[in-house]
């Protein structure tokens, strides 16, 4: 029960923070740890189509700022901004991921071969729209998990959807035809507390059958 209570404290204490203590830095070791923990999120056929660009240097933030000018406080004062993308070429990683799963002892080789035969042709035949739907859902899951992981490590975050999605991939050296922008997530230590907010009651959002 204690673990559930600890988790709920993380959930309930999360706030969307707009202004950070700009003197706080996050080491690459710590950021890598949080991204690794976030990447335990589920994904379709475990193909993990999320990709991250960690924007932390002054030069990178200066490049991002005109693309997210309506969120300049978060960009300028945060320790970093994590740009989350979905990789439309995610089926290419199936053999690598499943081979690692076999090597880790989590899947027999024959099951891997059955999965590859059944799912790889299906995934490769998906339309562009279907692939986009898949990566947006899966990258949304990892994004929420990252924000909760960050809170568990004592950091604050803010998801950002207001930015130039047409230019963000190219600005950071990614193929815009392959990588779908999902969101930006600013991260750091709050300089001003995020405001609590209300939620619709469950009976307003749920239908029981």
C-alpha cells in the first residue's frame, strides 16, 4: 500500500511549471536515467517509436526560442527542453528489439520468429496515417511517464504543444518526413509554483455498461 501512496503523491504533486530556477542544471547521467525509466512505458508491439532531442545548451535554446516564442519563459529558464518525436520507421527496429528480448531470456527464439512473421509485414503495410496514429499514441504514453518520472526525481515539468511543428525536426537535424513532432517538455526546478487545477468529475467523463 505504501508504494501506491507514494505513487499517488507523485501524481497529485505534479504541476505544469512556467518559470524555472535558471541556475539549476541536470547532468546528462541523470537525464539519461530519467529517459530510460520513462521508456519503460508500453508501446504497440513494444516497438518504442519515441525519439528524444534534449535541448540544453544556450545555443540549442536560442535555436528553439523562435519556434516556441509563446512559451519563452519555459525555454529560457528551464534546465532543458525535451523534444519528443515519433519515428515513422519504427518497424525497422523490430528485429533488434526482439533479438534483445530473446537474449535477455524474456522470449524464446521460436516465438520471436513467429512474431516477426506475423507482425512485420502487417506493420510495414500500414498507411502513413496509421503509422502517425501509432507513434502519436505511443509517444504520448512515454511523455506522460517522463513527466511523472521527473517529478519522482524532484524535478518539475510542463508539456508544450504551442510551437512550430513544421520546422522543429529540421531545426535539430532530423528528417521531417520521418520524425513526427509530439510535444516539448520543459524540465527543471520551479522558481514559481505551478497552479493547482480542477478536473471534471468522473461521472462527467465516464459511461458505464
